[in-house]
């Protein structure tokens, strides 16, 4: 089994306004919520970027007003060199029309989104000729990155009339690391076995949990901290980066609380909660000991 080091790189916060580095190895930046930027050997990929305040505008005056707890961390119109943008599903904090519009100012990327929500992606501004419709079980090869598409269950596995999942996760092989982004997800039958077969090195999992209050008011939930650790343990994934916290006050868990619970539940799984604005280098090795803490 591989083990993983995730270390702060000391790089400038979000150096995404310059062309991607040609250096080998994987680097990542957390963009808030479920959003990440990944970079390896001149390839730059974004997953679920929500870099606007469109939800505050959409839900102004609503029961859950979606007011940001932190500002947009980087102006998406200034980002350069993005070769692909991956969307796990069509909720706006994962497939945001304002972010799509602004990323197209300086980039002409491929967009990957669930085929079950193709029409929604196009309505949100994704150019139809740049859209790759993803279905669970697909293998997608893009320059510098191989992607395996897996199902996700945002409390349930929702499918369209053709049986295609509306919520997806992606396993990416990039920079010598096999990385799993679950999208919004809870545990589902067969998930750990599938991920074990895919030999994942590092999981990026939401840890904001779920409860009846949120669900009854239209906000489906995600893994709890303990469920995220348990999935990694069952799937043989040695390292975990938790996310989907700190953006909306009605749909988060406190960082201190999450870290205390991770420390109790972690066991052999190495874990980290990333910092906005920090760059991280990721390396998978076959050494016996490693540490995912920055």
C-alpha cells in the first residue's frame, strides 16, 4: 500500500494567475467548499470551483440565505492555464454559472460533468463542444490526466430515466498520485470495495455531515468526519483531506471540532483540513511511515 505526504509548499497563495508549473509531482490548493485546483507537469485542473457569490444572490431572503463566511479566494477571471474543469454534480456550489462564465475569460478548458445533467451544464454556460458527459464506470483520458468516473450518493444515488447517476465522483491519476474526489456523498453499498480496486492514494472527502433539519429544508448532506475516516480505512486509502466546511453557516462543522473528531477517529488514516490560500505538495510513496499533516 502507498502512503502519502501532503506538505505546505510555501508557494504564493493561489499562483493560478501564472501558467502552470512544468515541475513533476502533484500540487493542490483548496478553493473553499468542495473546490480544488490540481497541478502537475504543466497540467492544471479545477474540481467543483465555486468562485462567486451567486448563491447569495439566488437565495437572498430565503430560510438559508447562503451568505459566504469567507470571501471568494481568487478572481476566476484572472485564472490562467486551466486544461480541464470537473463538476461532480449540478448543485450551484459545484457547477456555478458565474464561475463558468468567468473562467472562460482566459481559458478554453474541457468540462467534465454528469451526462445525466448535460442540459443543466449547458444552461449554466458550459460550451457544448467542450463538454464531456460523464457516466459512472467511464474512463476519461485527457492530456496529462486519466480519470475514472464513480458513483456518488448525495444522501441517495439519484439516477435519470436512462439509469445514469446525477451525482458522481472522480478518481484522477495525476503527478504520480491516484486521488479520489467524492463530490457530495455519503457511504453507499459497494463504495469501499470499488475504491479499494482503484488503489486510491488520497481521498478528498466532505466532512460537514448531515441532519434532519438540513435535509427537510432542501440541503442534502455528506459524510460525517467519522464516516470519511471509516471509508478510507475500509477502502485502504491511506490519507484524507477533509473539505466542504467553513463556507455557509447552516452547512458546516467547526474546524476545531472536526480536527478533534478526526484525531479520535483517524487511526492509521493520515488526515488534514486544508487552509485557504495555502499550496500543498502531494507525494505517494511506498515508505512505511508518512504524515499527511502540513
